[in-house]
């Protein structure tokens, strides 16, 4: 569910200082087929079973998003589908690319409504 929105963030980030890098726990063929269905062009790395990279990062939820600072430290972690956090990442991507904020969620998107708390 998150992949298409990461693609939108990637598009907004083009030309700026925020890079979107995806890590898939599926194999390359499955990930490629999924990306083609969703139209995503995310730069993707693979963490095959037994998911050593995911384990090293302490991941227990998919998706998990990490915003990594320029110095390589994890500045923010988002676990699960978090509409508000994704909107924040889209605003940051636009700002770092010198673009106006873009609408991440659009009418017709099948996404859960934001429920605080």
C-alpha cells in the first residue's frame, strides 16, 4: 500500500537533497512486477530471507520507513502505514527540492483515513 506513495515522494524529491531508496523483502522478479503494476520507479535494494538487514535494523513491521540524516544516522522511523508521516516526508522532499508542497493523497486513492492517537 505504501509503495505508490513512496513513488510520489520520489517524484517530488527529484532535483533535491532527499533520496528515496526502497528495500524489498520480496525477490527482484516479484518486486519488478509489483513496481510495473503500480508505475513505481523506486531505486530498490533487496533484503532476501532470512532478512539480515531488516533484523539488523530491528524491523518488526512492514513497511518501516527510515529518514536518514546526511551523517548516516537514523533521524526518524515510521512503522506501518502512517498517512500523516508520509505527508510530512512529502513536504520535506518538496522543500529540499525547492518545490511547493505537493498533494500526496488524491481523490480516489484507496487509503485509510487518518485517525489521531
